[in-house]
C-alpha cells in the first residue's frame, strides 16, 4: 500500500524533508516506524524507540497499534512544550 509521510519540526530538519510517499507492507504505525528506523542514518536517530515521538494517522494523534490503510497520511512529531 502507499502512504503519505509528513515530518514536523526537528524531525523534518534531521531527515531533510517535510514529506514523502512510501510504498509499504507495514500493517500498523509501529511496523511503519520500524521500517523507517531500518533505513538507518537520520531516520534511525530521530525515530528510535527510546525517543519521544508522537504519531498522527489521518490528522488524528494515534497509538502505534493503529492499523494503516492504503492512502493514509502519517505525521511524525517531536514532543511539544509550551507555556
């Protein structure tokens, strides 16, 4: 299936792009994250499991157990603080 990936803030800066399309066999957000980590380099650094990363599926913050579907939009966000 094909999904649209969007990267925000420090994740976008580290990876060097704000978005990309990806053909994937991942069934869940967790599997997709694992697939991206396996690319190595900046992907492995910023999406590593020890790092706090929020994930949105079709513009709704989601648990990594959420199922992917063809045409889904997945956003990766660093933790956000405010005051």
